[in-house]
C-alpha cells in the first residue's frame, strides 16, 4: 500500500533558493525523438520520474539503447523504423503524453502491438489520437480507451487535420506521424504548448508554423532521418508552481527557484497569480535551443484579490489550476474559472476533485462540468480533520493537498494518501519541501 503524509501545522517562514526537477514534457519528447536517431543523443537533468522511465522502457522494447551516467542520459536510437517484434506490449503507465505520442510514432509499425496503461490512463480519452491516426492509415481494435491494439501502415499518407481541443499531446502525435509520412501533413491546431515545434525547429526538421490569434497552422514534411538531440532539460514550471503558491500563501517568506522553463505557452499561472496581486518576478531570462529559461523570485503576498480568469490562459495553465484554486480560496472576493472541461480529462477529474477538496476545507464553491466559482476567504480556518483518498493516485492532487495543509490554518490535521504518486512527475517534491522547513 502506498504511504500517506500527515500534516498538522503550518510551514515556518523561509528564505531560500531551490531547483526543481527537469520539465516532464521536454523529458518525454527528448526520449522519444532521440529514439529515432541512429547516433548518440545526450541529455542532462532528464526528469527521472515514472512517466519518463515508462518512455524509456518503451523505446528500449523498440530497440533503442539507453545508458544513465549520474546526471547524464545517453540514447542510441534505431532510426525512423523501430525494431519489429511479435506480440509487443508497450506500457505507458500513468502518462497520457507518452501513450498518445507513442501511437503517433508507431504509425509505420507494421506489426500489431498492444498499448496498455494504469487504471487512471485507462479512463482517459484516446479517440483524440486514434481518429487522426486512422486517417494516416493505422487501424485500431477500439478507439476510445486503453488497452488498445494498433497496427501501423507501411507508407503512411499525410493528412490535413483540425485539432480543436487545444491538446499538445494530440498535436504532437500528429506531427510525429507526419514526420514518418509521405508528403506534407497540415494541422490547424488550437493553441497549446509548443515544445514539439521548438524541438523540430532546433533539429532543422521541415516544419512551418503560421501563428494566428486562436490557432496555429502547422505543416510538416516526411523525413528520411533525424539528427541526434543534445539537451540540458530546464526545471519544470508545473513542479515549480507548487512552491510558488506555497510561498505566496506563507507568512514572511521569499523563494528563488532557479533555471525554470518559462516558455510563454506554459506560464499562464504567472499571469493569473500576478493579476490576483501575487508578488512574482521572472529574472535572469535567457534563450536555450528555442526555449526560454529564467529564475522565478516569489514573496509572501497578502491582500490577494479574486479573478474572473480570462480563458486565454486556460491552455498555458492547464496543469496548474488545482494549485491556482488554493490562491483563489485565500483571496478577497469570488473567483471564476470557465471553459475548463479538459481539466476533467486529466490523470483524475481535477475540476471535480478541486471542488471536493475545497469543500473539505470549508471553502464555498460551485462547480459544473466545465467551470468553478470559488468564494475566497483570506481568514478561512479549517474546522476538522481532512483525509484525502486520491482514488486514481493523481500526483497533482497529492501535491495540491500538501500545499493546502501547510498554508491554511486548521483546528484538525491532514492525512494525504498516495505519497508514491509524486514519482509520476516530481519524485523529489518532499525532499525539496524539507529544504524549506
Ligand atoms: C502535455 C500536454 C498537456 C498537459 C500534459 C502534458 C504535453 O495536455 O496537460 O500534462 O507534454 O504535451 P494536453 O494534451 O491536453 O495539451
């Protein structure tokens, strides 16, 4: 049984500098892209979390060689065609990113293979990738949920596709399949994180992107081979966000979080929290292989105000809303977050669980299938013990609950289950927390 965490007092004031682990989206993309090159790719600071280790075990099964030497990871891939095996089973574990991206990569895999995942991944929608991949010529045993059997196609044909959900996973799956297809694949994609585009550009792959207000037009040509990718993975803004909010909601504290990926498609949380009156600055900005990196300096912030959150931030803050809800709960006034149906499509239905946890804390809120209204109260005192069951073992539910327990005054104590869930994205979360207290 997974361990639980008990918390019965607030964190003491702190003034520290920390680092967080490597960005998950970039780590998974580095592993998958490196598996396509016959030459050696090297990464430093690769996130060693379960999601990334699942990606590594998948590409090993497909014939890639992987070596870890301290903080360095080396991959020698197979080239664009993976090794064909009979009865291949790939396990994406808890990772939607890996599950969806790897189906795109296997578009030209001519044997049938099976993709499986854990209980949480089995509940998530796969039709968003099986639908476009069928257009390339792939066939599936079923379209919606894992486990799924897929058979690729010898000569995938390029497609035109309108990606309407604003899902970077879906966009990337199509881009990867496009790389292996004849001709030009065109995607009209609702805005979402653009790490794949930046990596493709850095690798000088035949990619064109035209940006419009609400969507991008992406075209990608089929290729014959791909160069190795050497990369130093910057810190993950999603992991960093738990410490940003911890500092904002704590008394007399200051924190410098160094070397964070501040890609504009990922920093919705910074814009939202600044609008709410939080004291956050990004300093020491620099560019790295197309990505932007910086240090984040944050201070305790009182007098926070509610927000009617502009939906233009939804995509760039999608993994951070749970922790943003805590700030809304401690603000003056009523905050509103709309058009967030996608939040219920994550590792667990997070809009629903965000509301539940606020209920346990005694914070009034109204939730629908796609929106939440939070009645903030800066002086809220939790009246009873809280136990978080976290039935789908969602890492971000665990970390949000931990930050709530350390920052909201309480007459009771917290018991937060499924401590092991942090291994999904941020295995050193508790170690980092201990550095502050
Ligand atoms: C990811 C994209 C996002 C995000 C996920 C990681 C990625 O999902 O929630 O944690 O690395 O592409 P969407 O596919 O909904 O954009």
